[in-house]
C-alpha cells in the first residue's frame, strides 16, 4: 500500500540553502548584491556599462568598488564588455537554461576578489519570467524594462514587478518615436508594488544615472548599518 | 515556459528525498501553487511527464492545488483576496502591503511505495541483497 509522506517544503529547498550561503557570505563582507532582471535587449548590459563609467567619475570617497556576474545562455560577450572597463567580472553560461540559480552564483563568488568589492551586480539571463522565481541570495531584485518594449510589461509580468525593490525604465530617449504611456507603465508599477523605487535612465546620454547611483548609496549604507 | 524550470526543481527535490528515504516509487504529488506564479497547469503536467521519465516519479499523479492571492495591509491590518494587479490596501490606501498567500510553490505531501511492496520491486530487492 502506498503511504503518505508530509513534505510541506518549497520546491526550491536546495536553492534556498545555496541562496542563504551566498547571503551569509556577502552579509559578512558587507557586499551589496543586486540582481538585474529584464528581457533580452532591455539594455541591461548597457545600463551596467553606463553605471560603471559614471561611478568612475565620482569623487574617490564616494566611488563603489564593483564586480559583475554575467548570466547568459551562451557566449562571454557581456563579461568581455564589463572586463573592458577594468571591472572584475565572471561569465556564467547556462547552456540553454533560461535563468541563473543560486548554486551557480555561489560558485562564481569564488572567482571574484570579494574583499575588495562593495557592490556586486548579477545580470540575469534575459527573461522576465523564470529569473523572478529564483532567489540567488541577492539583497534585492531590480526590474529593467525599456521604452520600446511597451508600457504593458508590468501588468504582463506581475510576479517580477511585485518582487523588485526598484524598477528602471531604460531607453527613455526613444519615447518620442514609439507609443509608450508613462502613466500606464508607472500606474501599473504603483499598483503592483507601491513601494518600489523608480528610475528613468538614458544609458547613452547618461540621464538618470546619478539618481540610480544615489539609490545604490542608500541601499549599501543601509546594509552596512545593520 | 518557466514551468519546465519549476518542474526540474520539483523533481530534483523529490528525487533527493526519495534517495535519502529509500522510496521505491512515488505515486502522487500534491503541489500547492500560488496564483502569483502564473503557472499554466497543462504545461506543468506536460513538463512533469517529460522530466519524470525513467525516475521513481514516472507515472505519479501530479495534483496541482491552486492557492489564491491573499493580501495583508501592514498599516491597518486589513486582509483581502485580490488580483495580482493591485497591491494597494482597499481599506486605507496604504502602500505597505504584503502578499500573505499566493506565492507558494510548495510540495504539500507525496504518496510513496516502499521497496518490497509491489511484486517486481520485491524481486528486485531480494536480487540486490541476494538473500532469497
């Protein structure tokens, strides 16, 4: 006869253990881990490049020491773009996998000079669905959505937009050329996640980057105060 | 197709438990799935069929138990069932609200068969220990 076994356990139990290990290590070292999630082509890598460049223009006392973990299905192009800026980076290839998982991030930490890092970005695989499901041990997730993708993304992908601490709207310079209603986009964000911080960024011209960096200042300070 | 990612995590978790606890076969899985997860049940079932092939999970009935959304307001304590599109408290309009239920992806229970129960498993068991 079959017998009943109570489990009452998340499907992500193993993942949770790895995520906790990442969180514990980065907590001890005071490193802020930010998990960037957006569609392919939303401008995640370009946003990171612009953020890293803008960071080097800051006075030395206010400059973050950054590192990046790049997640892609294939190629090391993104990590090469980051490395070209002199920032330590690790590429994870998921070889078909549509998202990163905590054990991959945990392994990648070993390849980074964590003792000399304040801010660690993870650029997740381009996808608005699966990456939202997986805890990588990050301090928080950030949704990156671009103007040409349309104003309906928050409502179509509510799980992601509900989870994030911040929403970054990129490619704001394209607004005159596409049909995009900021009222609808931000209205839906407000309803799904009223406390999410909002940023408007044009990574090419540099608009909005200072606000984004100031947000990161606050979050890092808050983490280190704890 | 995030259903396949979810199913992979589900199978990994159960296969590990099965190995630790020596299950011969899993015949039923009760899975609580929160509405916020946007899981399409048919797709989940299809992925499960594919992913479970050749394992102790093959042929198990996957019961998907939907969990509707339930919000709580951290300002006024109001609790309300809602849809995914609005997290504002309908009572006081507060933004400090929490999703109390609806994000689950939890294995509630499983039905398992232990070794030695079905005739073919019994034979297998005895052959492996050679104590017939």
